[in-house]
């Protein structure tokens, strides 16, 4: 039996997931397994189905393993199970529970006495990487870097190439999320090189995707398209669960360059996938894309249809935070476009509930960068109505929040916003005295820049995309 399990693991390492799953299925038909063997099989099937994108079925096997867990005496297998459970929690944005499981896993690891020093360091580095990912998810990029660099040091010490790959990947993401795109590209290319060397096609896709997304943000669209098309080609080759991730990255790029025909083609493929995989995430991804294309149409009827879909996504129970977030920002933008066209300040009253929901989302996800950006966004809207004192208070609150949670980059950003307000105060006074139209006020407040920044950060809340 050990030989068969070893063969399955080898195939998995080679990204030959369907072949590995077929062997497991054949084993299940022809053998009666012990509790320990069943536990091992459930974890293997969970992992393989996860890689193939059958997430509902994958997590059903994690549940089956959980049922066997009370009977498992091998603490190392329990430890490995907890790492899978953390992945489940990350996908479902249950960040509050992640840190509890991480602590439990660390306690178990400390009690395992029969591990060699290399095995212990390997598991410990894996924990450090998960801690790094947790802190990246909540926007504490300094702590993310601290844990990830420690993991990378251990991985290099024990010459564990897969761990080195995972550490470099997380460092790449951390730089990207901090907004340091040049550094993200530099580390991303190293990540791609390591993934190719390991012949890990899933990671090659991930590296190509992050490079493509980062170049899209830098408006280097030709190079971005080259990376993303390579990623999609490999997705099709191995039936990767990351296909939708790459399609949404391509969709975003095509929207950026206003190629709505190509964007629609990406959306059509996402629709095919959602029809095959019964998962709420795919349904929401498709609806959000549909609304974004409608919003690009200048006809007011299309704009209203888009707004209605955004509202549905925001109002429905069970929407993934990523889509909730993007729909909220798109709704805000939709109302601000209407405000520019009509000069009717009462539209800001319709906008306010969605700003409140944005703040609530930031708190529920422990997303400190979003909390800071939300205060900044509201401050800019106060400027439109010439409420300078309220704008200053909101920027003070943004600065306090950034400092409290160690968001050094955000501290600098908010201090710059405060300096801009002080420097432009006489301009604001002139706009107020002249009763300037809304578009002039929005230009001085740089509202479009704020919306663009928030939409760029949409991937910070991503769930089952490449951030794993």
C-alpha cells in the first residue's frame, strides 16, 4: 500500500492529478482500509480534487477526514490535516479562525518527538509561511515579510526547494500588495524561474498570472497579455483549477483597454466553468463580470442594469468578500458618475449606505488597509460638499488607524493626503465661493484616482485565485 501512496504523491508533484486520482479510486474499489489508511486517502483525494478545481467535492473529503481524526494517533498526520483546514478557512475568508488553528498546529508540532531536525524545520517553515499569508491577508505587510523571510531562511538552510518556491511567491505577493510593483516584478520573475525549474505547472501558472496582473496595473498591456496567454495555455493543458483566475485577469486587462469583445469571450468561458462546477464563487464571478461590461456601455439603461446586479451581489447572503468589495466600489463609482452628470448632491445620500458597508467589510475581514482607504475615500467625498472640518477629521482617523496597525506605507500615503489638502485649501475656498460644478470639485479631490486605487486593490481580498 505504501508503494501506491508514494506513486500517487509522485504524480501529484508532477501535476498529473487525474492519473493520481484514478489510482486512488482503483485502490478504494479493491481494498479494505484501516482508519489510518482511510484518513490518508481522504487527505490525498481532497488535495487532488482541490488541484483539479472540484472544490465542493474536495472539501467533502476534508470533512470525511475530520470524522476519522479522533481515532488518529499520529500527531504528524493531524498536523498536516490542520494545514489543509487552514487552506479551507483562507478560501472562505474566515481569517478570525485561521490564527486559532495556526496556534493549535504549532502546539501539536512542539509535542511531536520522533521528527528529525530537518522534518521539524520543514513543518515549522510551513507554519511560518501560513502565518505570513495570514498577516498579508489582513494587510500587515511588515509581519508578513518577517515570517516569510524567516521561513525562506530555514528553507534554504535545509535545501527544501518547494518551500523556497512558496516563500518567494509570498514575498512577491507581499510586495505587490504593498504597491511596490517593480519589486513585485523582480521577485515574480524569480518565482517563475523556480516554478519552471521544479516543473510545477500550477505554480508556473500562478507566477505568470501575478506578473500579468502587475504589468496590467503598470499599464504595460502587451507584456501583461503575453504572460496571461501563456498562463491560460498551461491551464488548458492540465485542466487547472486556476483557469478562472487567469480568465478574470485577462478579463480585467481587456476592460482596461476597452476591448469588450475579448472581455466577453473571457466571460463566456467563465460561464461554461460555472455551469460545470456548482460553486457560488463562480456564479458571483460571472455576474460581477457581466455587470462590469454593462457599466462600460455609455447607454443609461445598461448603466442601470449594471447597478442592479451590483446591488444584488452586495445585498445577498453568502457573497464572497472579494465580490462584495468590488460590487461596493463599482456601486460607488456608478453613483459618482451620475453625480457628475446631474450635479445633484442628494445622490451622495444614496451612496452613503454603501460606504458604511465598505467600512463594515473592512472590520469583518480585519483588513486594515481597506479601513484606512475607506476613511480616505469618505474624506474626499466631504471635500465635494466643502465640509473641510469633517474631511480633516476623517484623514486624522485614517492616519490613527494606519499608525495603530503598523501600516507604514499607508501612514505616508495619508500624510501626503493631509499635505495636499493643506496646500490646496485656497483652491477649495475659491471653488466654494464660485459655486463650482461637481466635476471640478471631483477633479481637485482626485476622486477618479481613489476609485482606480480601490479597484486595483480588488485582488487583495481574492479567495480562490492565485494567492495560495
